[in-house]
């Protein structure tokens, strides 16, 4: 798990769309999707429900998002 992956999760949660989050993160949509998938694989938990073009965080995703926001905030403050 990297800070970059956590930032990607935050962007995805903020935009509720892989394409919009990828644009905000200056990535291609497939790259963002791979980053999120790698994070899900590492955590062994589904973080997002992919509903067509829309994305919703799962219960695990909402928990991870809360922690990700705190970790990224702490890293930025450091």
C-alpha cells in the first residue's frame, strides 16, 4: 500500500467516477483502475462497487477512505 494508492482512493471517492478521478489525478483511467484493484488485492477487501459508469464505496471502502484521508493528511503535515 502506498500513499499514491491512498490518494487515488480519495480521488475516486470524491469524484464517484473512475474517469473523473483519473483526470483529477492526471492519470489514464486504466492506470487508476489498476491502482485501486491493487489496493483491493492487497487488503483482500472490495473497496468499490462498480455500477456501470458510477462507483460507490463499499462498507470496507468507506472505512479505508476515512483512514486514507487521515494518513494522507498526516503525511502531508509531516
